C-alpha cells in the first residue's frame, strides 16, 4: 500500500493504474468506512482512499479543530483490508491558494442538513470535485448515512457529466442500532447509552409508514418531541422522497426518514429508507 501526500506523486502513481475506484474519507476510520472499501475493491484493479479533513465544509462554530486525526491507526486498517493507494494531502496541497471557484449545488443544499449547516454542501462538492480531478476514478463510493451528501454528489456528477459512477453503501450499525460515525467517539458513556434512541425512533416511523400511516407531520413531531423529552436537541425529523428529499406526494413509494439531533455537544444524523408497497 502506498501512502502519498502530494498531488504530483498521486498523479504519477495513478498513471500506472487508470482502472481505479475511489473512497473519499476524512479519516478516523470505522467499520462503516471499511464496508465502503469492501464494496469498492472488487470493482477495480486499484482501490484509492483519501484522508482529508476538509475545512471548507465545516461552519465557523463546527468541530473542524476537534475532528480526530488518527492516521497511523487508519493506515493499519487500510493496509489490512487491501487498499492500494492512500492519498493524505495536507491543506496546502488541496488549497494552495484561497479556493475562490466553488461548486454551487442545487437548492437541495439549502434544506435539512443544509439549512442547519449553511455552506456545508458547497464545501463537500468543491473538495470532492477536486479529489475526483486528481484521482480520476471510474467509480466512487459514499455511505448512505450521509444521505443528502450522497444525493448532492450524484447530482454533481450528472450535471457536470463526469464519467464517474456514484455507488451508495449501506449504513453500518453497532449492535444496539447506533449508526457508526467518527463523531460517536465524542459521546460520554451516558450519551452513548442514550444515542441508539435516534435509530429506534426512525424504525418506529418506518413501521408506521409501512402500516399505512400518511400523517407524516404527526410522525415527525412525535419523534422530535420524544427526542427532546430525553434531553436531545433535534434539528429535524423529516419524512421525504428518496430521490430529492422533497416532501411526499400521494402514491410516493420510495421514502426516506431523515433526522439530525444534538446529544450533549455531539450532533448525530441518521436515516432509514422505507419502500411502501
Ligand atoms: O463524508 C465525508 O467523509 C466527507 O464529507 C467527504 C465526502 C470525504 C468530503 O470531505
């Protein structure tokens, strides 16, 4: 496995390996990332993973500085799972000068996560386009836990006609249902015990919709009230259309329930897909 820090060395290495699949990450890897890599590996001769904590996608009051940087442990995991190339640029390598050209996603960037994290998806799309230009993969894998991110990036690839297939990996969960996330490490023991409630409420919403409930606003408000009752600060629980996260119309079958809430100082997001018959 080659660990590469400069864009020039990456290009040189990948010149020999044009058949590559790409998994962009911000490091602090967990089993969720490893699953994405397992999904990637059979698709190409060369699996490329990037580790870059992208300042551009963090708001001024967000956790950029405390985001865990754990390269030695990450590298050992990546080696064990058979990754070929790890790209670990420093900030000057990706942003040698202020990034004045940016990718402006569609209005999807302003709802749900975007409403609570202004500029977040612009930062994500900009760095991912840049990484795509450097790696030039034929496929790239993103986790469905960040559902809205996956949709924004899928739109970006379509609108810019990039020759890259975007593949979504399922959310990996702890035994108690909590979606794996680098941010789970910030939870205190007490918060960690409380955290699976988010997924339980999403499962409950899933059951209600499968059983024919159509009063989505009630489902959303009840779930938010339940979170608040247990000490959470919910940003949203929303029952939406899978394709673009817009409110549902009658007869819609492909549904997703998305949620974001803060527990102590940690903001967690999760979702469940619902396929109504
Ligand atoms: O999902 C992430 O880890 C990040 O948003 C990504 C896609 C690596 C871009 O920085």
